[in-house]
C-alpha cells in the first residue's frame, strides 16, 4: 500500500501539468530535489529526489504527454519569455471541464519553480500546487537514472515501475 501511495505521489509531482510535456526542455542530468507544496496547510511539504539522465527525463515527459492525450482541450495558450513559460488551458477530463494556469520560472539546468492553479467543474475552489526543483549535483554512486527517493527514504525506480506495470505508468507504444 505504501508503494502505491508513493507511486501516486510521484505521478502527481512529476506530471502536474501533462499539457506541458512537449514545451519543456530536458532537465540537466543528475540529482534533482523537488519540493511540492499542496493547498492544505495541514499537509506538510513533500520532498523527493530524482536521479535523471536525458533518457529518463524524456521518458517521464513522454508519459506526461500520453496522459495529457487522454483529455480533450479546447484551449491551450502558451506564452514563452526569456524568464518564464506560462500555459493557460481548458480541458475536459472524465466529462468535466478543468481550467489550469501554470507558470514556470527558472532554469532547467539549476532550479525552477512551477506553480499550477487548477479549477475543476463542480469543485468549490481552485487548487494551487507549487513545485520547487533544484539541481543538487551528480547522482550518488548507489543511484541510477530513474531512481526516486521519497522523503521517508523509500527508493523506487520509475523505469522498473514502468516494467512492472505500475498504475498510471504505461509502456510506450511500439
């Protein structure tokens, strides 16, 4: 059960904005620390570390893009500037309309912040998730690309989870 919760949290943090996948540059290879702040002050910040290389980063973006293809979006406005990427979208997910506003600032070589505000049809209020990511350095000797270290020390590998058919992680089309 803890593994399933860890995978669910990973999917939330890694794929917070599936529509962004094609627009984001790859992160610098190495160890990234990602701190996720959820809207409920009773839920503490969640911190994970990810060891990535170009292949695993592209795979995670590909997964996000395929997850995004399960929704129908009537609006997707992308604005890029020298210091940020802003994306506004309106999509239908499971028959309900969802609007999202995402702002990403910083560098995919050293650190970035992504703030996503989403409002779902029928929900009482919008939800805002903030992910602050920073490059820590090279992955440790006992880590391999795809390793994710949860705040409690639990380690899993996204590539292994994909091979095992973990929920929400599908094999790429051949």
